[in-house]
């Protein structure tokens, strides 16, 4: 884990303690479900600094929720049929002089 992420964890722990929420750093690092739960609680806080640190930590740890990607439509039209490539001996190049 890089030093910037460790600093965010320390700041998150301090700010969570001020809000009266216990925070276990080791469990946060090892258990992704616990980490997501802790970060979800920060989204409902009034403390802007805690919210900002929580979002930064979420991004640094790669715990952001995956975005829904639209599925390809079932009635997608097939690609247009490509013309066969012309062979060099059958194409007219033009006058060479």
C-alpha cells in the first residue's frame, strides 16, 4: 500500500473517531465488505472533510462501485457485407505514360 493511501486511512480513522464511529484499519484493509460499509456511512455524513477523505480513499482502494454498462441490443443489425478486395492484376491502374 502506498504512503498516500496510508495517510488517507489515518485521516479517515481520526475523522471517524470524531463522529463517534469506531474504525478498524486492519479489518478495513482485509475485508472489502467492511470497507464498503464504512465508506457508505461516510456518504451520509454532514462533515465535508470526512466525506472528501472517504471518497478519496474509495478511489485509492479501488472500492468504487462498478458502473452499469449498457448491454448490446439483441436486434443489432449485422455489419454490412464487405466487397472482396480487388486483386492487383484485375484492376485498371491507368495510363502509365
